[in-house]
């Protein structure tokens, strides 16, 4: 019996006893736990990115403006800026980025429509296929297109080897999925009734699309285009493998001036120049993203896909364009790569190239065997993933909060922007910065450069923004009242994190882990700088093999590329399975 | 003792006016109080402030005499029910209901028993293993209610719990919620913008407007004696006619009747607007048949100028627009409010 004697009976439904809870006073430990926890959650990522990103990059920037004796000196700047070669490189960089983004957007829009606005058997397979290039290592993509375009290759008759066009085609291949997923994610949830209303008011399908749908999609298109522009402007592996001798961008020039001419001063001036271009692109992307989050209010919750109608003009055109793109641009290079990898150096067919992966290549092209490099890659990527997920997860957690105080809200917004910077700052710049700052960091007598930790740290820096972008939308989508409901039911703030945020975030964390691992596996720019020959990773080894003469080495490069591609694709597939269906279009390759 | 709210002010950053502008309120142990008001009147903000989800700019919230300042949400021992239930999608029905018991470290056996007891009470016996995504809107709200009640909250706060549901279900649930709250002896504050819901569920109803609490009274008294013109207007009183004693006669939604045909022409001017006074001529604008009765919209001057009013026309065939009918005031549907 209830001690209060207030036991009553609800009509015919059994009784519910009531002994009211009482309020418990807050303990002294509880008062400090929350600020301490959040302080750590902010300090760890800031410390990590400050030490391993901001400092090296800042030191690098300073290099360009200070003379050898430490006095301010702008002669290096003047020298670099007055060289015609610099402006030719800037022109090539911008041209390549503009062509790459325009191509990706033009091909990506029909793809986004087909894959997110219509349904057809096998759609999820095609969606998965489209994602593959984005996570493929740049070096693999370079090798795949090289084998396609070189004399005797499937598209050798086009005479595109070592041309601007070849680089642009490879960049479009890479970034196609960024446009498809970013634009498709918004298009999928766009309320079709606005377009229907326009049609009812007398607009033709084309007019309704141009006046209603396209403006609604504009923020997503702008945001995707800016990100693609960024990736294209800082592309390194693809340009190194495909560009050939007369071709270069700011990114490859930085690498060459540093490693071949040891001209650190002009390399750092170029880095600064690149930073400027990139900051501008990031700023545009940020503004577009802000507008898109604004535009979300126009969305409906349910998806508005219809069955594919091939006879319909719009559906038919989208189908045709996408089919040609997917087969010609995505499947052909990858299939070509696989087929050529079975071509033996003597001209026959067989597994010779794969067998040779256990050697160090013809004329000892390598210091380690390819399998050893694979082992190094896996170990490095695992370490990098742990770091990236911890740092990125903490950042996502902090940034997903909406503090009450305006200053705190501003700080959270700033953190959001700052952690995106590694996405834009070229990996080569990061690697270069590591070289000049981390020999005796903070006066400590340790040279991180020889410790083997440097490569995973650099890879983690590159992967952090991807982890944040994968986890953050999921955390942000949690209705704050869900947390309040848990709080009212007696869950402390820490417990709310465990019981509400964590289970929901975990599903996206699987994808984040996959992303981080795949990106680390394929990372080339910073790793090329930092990895020593005896601890080279798979992409570095592939690049080295491509650069050496001999059919044997070339065959090994193809086989190693297939192995790396398979490994990356497997990791991503596992990660996609882990994430479940909730994450919708928000996760993965959308920025 | 129950809940005591003293001079509470809630202020949002950047807002021009206070969301809650100095409210005093008492809710006795075991009482159900409804806060009624239009959207944006501050009723939800007040509720969230009581729960500890919004900081107080001024004032005090006390429970059983103890000031709750500095007591965080999860230690107040209150329950909260939201509009869309906010069930945890990654837990099944039983684990949702058990959540508050888990945080209170109730032993498993007791937890299971309590969950069964509550699912039974809300009419969802045997639903323990169901995923919450398979439930209908009404079922979700019942689970949310069971979840909120499971840890035996000292005070249950309900924030427009049925607004997302359709009308029939809403009316049924309102009755059931009152039964369950009364059966469990739970003290509750219920926020709604729906008059019928407030009057069905609550022992007393408080009317809020622009951050202020205008009147708190039992439903019958609130309806019969609105404390002010603002309260009366919010409750649906449609016209206010000055009286000789300086007060206003508030004409309720059922306070005006069309006189049966053939009852004669209106008499002389008399005392306008006085119940039982002679009828007035009114011009018909339109008519509608609602809930089994004919309601006609008329234009008439009851003594406060010509305006549109709704009159009940029982036993009168709906007159065509433009015709003149005689209308009289029905004292049972009118109230007197101070000017």
C-alpha cells in the first residue's frame, strides 16, 4: 500500500501507486564535472589542431616573409610574384579548378535528379558505385586514367596523355559524387508541391524547373561547386601522375621547389598564395552552406521520388547523361585498371604483377616490398583514424551545441569554421610545415620527424574535417527536447550524452571511422613529404613505381593500385553497412 | 504545499519583450492546473522555467517550500510531456518507459513491474517489446505519458501534449489523461491553447496573455465570471455592451438567440443589452449548421455600435442573407465583467 494512502483506481485499468520522487541536492562533484568536461572537449581538439596544423602552417607562412637572419624581408615575395612562371601556374591552377567544378556540376545535376528524385531497380547499387571515386586514393585515380590515355590504352587514340584535359577528366571523375550527393540530398527532400503549383499556374516543365526548382537548389549547388573547386585547386596526386612534365599547379610547384630545389622561401610564398585562393573558396562555400541551412525550412519530411519514366523527356535525358557518365567516366577507368593489371610485362596475361608485389621492383625501385608498404599503410591509417575520430568526434559534439550565451555561440561557430580549414589547406603545405617546425617542437629534445608518428598525425589532420562533417549533421538533427526529456527523467548531463547523443551518433561514427580510415589509406600529399623510404605507404610506393622505367614496375603499380582500391572500397562498404538507414543523405561526401 | 511560482520573469536574448513577465502561481498537491493562452503568450516558457529548462531572469520557483534555484533539471523530480512525445527511437516501448527508473537505479524486477503497471494504465498492456517507430501518434503520446509517470514525478508538466493529434483522439485522450492523473494523485501543470482541452483536464484554469497570468479559477467560475474584458474575449465572448452600473455585459458564443418567427417585433429602446430586454432587429449576413445547431451571423447594434455577431437560431429555419430577424440576449450565455 502506498504510504500516502493516495491509492486510487483508474476506471477498470488497474491502479498505479504514487510515492512522489523528491528533489536531490546537487553534489560538489557535479558542479565541476560539466565545465571540466566541456573544457577538455574543447581543449583537446584545439590543442591537437593548434600544434599539428596552425603552428606548422603559420611557421611556413612566416618563412616567406622573413629573411634567413630573422628580419622582415619581402624580396622573396617580390621575386616569386614577378616571375612569369608563377602566374602561368596560378592560371593553370584556376583553369583546372574552374573546368573541374563546371564539369562536375553539369554532369552531377542529372545524376542527382536520377539517383535522388526517381526510383528504379538497382538504384542503391548505382548510388554506392558513384561514391567509390570520392574515397579512392588520388594516386590510384591517376594511375587508372594514365593507363587509359597512354598509347596502347583503351582511349589512347584520343591523344590526351599528359594534357590539361586528362587532368580535368580525372578531377571530374573524383568530384562527381560530391555534387551528386550534396545536391541530391537537398533535392530529395524538396517539397514537390512548389513545382506543382508553378505548373498549375501555367509554367512549362522547363520553366517550372528554372524558376522554382533551380533557385531552391542553388545553395546546395553553390556549396558543392565551391568544395569541388577547392579539391580541384589543391589536387596533388592526380596532377603528379597525369600532368606530366610541362604541366603543374601551385600545389605541385610547392612540392618540387621544396624537395628538388630546396627553395623553401619561394615555396612558402606559393603556399601563402594558395591559402588566399582557398580561403576565398571556403568563405563562399560557408556562405552557401549557411543559406542552405536557412533553406531547409522549405523542405518536406517525406521524400518525393517517383518511379523512373524513361519515356518522359526529363527522366530520359537524366538517364542518358548519367548512364554515359557512370559507364564512361566511372566504370571504364576502373575496369581498364583492373584489366591492365593482369597484363604481364612480357605482353601476355597472368598474375605476374601481383606476384611481383612481394619484391622491391625492377632494378630495386623500392626500399621495401609492396606488401610491406601495405602493412605500413594499415598501421598508419589505424593510428590516424583513432586520432581523427577522437578529435573530430569531440569537435562535432561541441559544435552541435547551441549555448545560451551569445559569446559562447559565436565561439562555437568559430570552432566550426576553424576545423574545416585543414580540408582546404593543401596537404602538401601541412607536410611541409611539419618538416620545418617539428624537429624540436617547443624546445623539447625529441625529433618527431623520425619517430614514425608524424605521418599518422598528418593524415589525422586531413581526416578530421571529414569526421566532423559526417557526425555533425546527425548530432544536430537530434531534437533538443529529446535531451530535455531524458534530463527531466533524472538523467544527468553526462548521462544524457551517453543515453541520447551517443547511440544516435554511433551509427554515423561507423561511417566516420570508415571515412577517416579510407582517407588516411589514400593520403598522398603530406605523406609524400613525411614518409621515409623505409616506411613508405602504399600510395607513395605506387607513385614511385610509376616514376621508374620498366614495364615490370609499371605493371606492379597497376596491381598495387587495384589492391589499394579494393581495400578502400571494402572499408567504405563495411562502414556504410554500419551506419544503418537513418543517416539519409546527410552523411558521406556532403559538405 | 505543492508548487509555488513567485514573480517569475523569463527573458530570451535579443527579444524585445519578456516571454514571462512576472507570474505568481500556486498549484496544490494533487491538483491539475491548466495554463491556457494563445501561442506566444509565454505559457510554454513558464512551464520550461518550472522544469528548469529555462533560466529565471527574476523570481523564484519553490516546491514544497524549497527554492529550486540551482537544482538542475534532472534533480528536480519533475516529469515533462512534450507535444511529439520525444520518445527515444533507439529503445523499444518498455525501455522508453523504464528510462526514468534506470536513472533512479530502480532494481530490474521492480522496473519491469512498474513498466507493466503503467502500460496497463495507459491502455497499452503488452506493448513492451514494440519498437516505438511502429506506434501511431496517439500510442506514442500514451507511451510518453507512461514514461513521464513511471518515476512517480512530484509534478508532471504537460506541454501541449495532444496538439499534434486529430480532434477525436485529442478529446478522448484528454479525458483519459485526467483519469490517470487523478488515479495516480499526480500534481500537474498542463499547457494548452485549446479551451475544451483545458476545461476537460484541469481542476483550475489559468489564462495567460503576453507573458502575464490574467486569471486563475475553476473552469465553471472562469466561464461565469471572467475577471476582465481580455479574459472574456479570449474565452470567446463576442461583444461587450456597456451597462448602467459602469460594468460591461459580455455576450458569450451562446449568449445571443434569434427570436422564433412570429414572436413579434422588437419593442422600444429599453435598457440596451440587459438580459431579458426587448429584442433588437438584426440583419442576417450568413448562416452555418454546426454541431447540430443553426448559427447565423448577423449585424446588429446591441448598444456598442453596429458589429457582426453570431446568434443561435434553434427552431428557426436558416434565414436568407439580407432578411431582418429579431435577436435577444440569453442571460445564461452572458457574463458581467468590469470595464
